């Protein structure tokens, strides 16, 4: 993997999403959580994905396809999600490669903030 963070902000992974994955920092906004979750998919960090998922919608386990590589994240829009909000949506398109074919996933994700911690709730896939 490149030193650049998969989330697309252009920073080094060690300074961007890695501190969130390692529990040294929390996402300040819903978009930051969305970007860190995308990075977790890209680097195969299922532990972080499950930990950042709201307990009412979190699956018991999560298995990622090792053949799928995530190649780009585009944030298409957002509502709420600041450190002062408790609800948010983040509309995004994630591009990937699977078995040599390119594809994309577009979703409007819902987030909630519980005890000052942003969590992914669910999303509507387009």
C-alpha cells in the first residue's frame, strides 16, 4: 500500500486515518468517520469497521473479499455531521476493482453521534 491515505485527502495514512483505526483519535465529524471507514475497507481493517458501526445495526462478523481493491472515494454531499450535531448523512461513491473489472458503490450513509462518538448506522445503496 502507498503511504498516502486511501481516504483521498492527500495526507499520509499514518497521519490521517491510521490514528482513528488504532483508537488514538476519534472522528470529529461524520465525514471523517466515513473516510476512515472507507480506508478501513481499503486496508482490510474489519475490527475498526465493526467498532465504528452502531450496535443496533452492526453485523456479528464481517468478511471482506481479498480480491476487491478500493481505489477512490468521492464525497458527493453531506448533511449535519459536525461536532455539534447528533445525526448526519454522507453521500459517497466508492470505486473499486474486482477480478480485473472496475465498479462503484454509491450510498447515502446515516450516522449518529452517541456520547461524542460518531457511529455508522446504515445506508441506502443507489
